[in-house]
């Protein structure tokens, strides 16, 4: 019905809406918000990396280890930033509650 490329492109719009609301709320920890934006960097890096893998090696990105690993490092960075951002916010909340 839909190709994976079409679904990938269409899925970007809800994510951009999510980022817009998250940013506008002003309640998301800055580090976590940065992590959500780094996910966009992952997407921007993955697209040309996938095209390069297809053109140079004739295979999908997942089959070119050095290229796939390099692109996936941005996903890992995104996840780490989100976790650290929310963990820091939770620690700060617990700290402020214990001082009361």
C-alpha cells in the first residue's frame, strides 16, 4: 500500500508537531529537549548515508557496518540526552521536595 520511504516521510510531520508543542510548553528539561532535536539530526544524517550505501555498495545502509554505526551514533546520543535530561529533572524535583 505505502512504501517504507513514504511512511518515513509522512511520519516526520507528527514528530515536528510533537517538537513544536514540547518546545512551546516550556516544561521539558532543556537537555531532554535537545535530545529530541538531535533525533532530527539522526534522520538528516541517515538519509544521505542510506543513499551513499545504495550508490556505492549497492546494499541497504544496515549492511554497511561502518556507515550504519556512524549514523546510529546520533540515535544513541539522542537517547542519552533525553534520559539524562529527564533524570536530572526528576533528581531536582526530589531534591526540592526533600527540602520542604
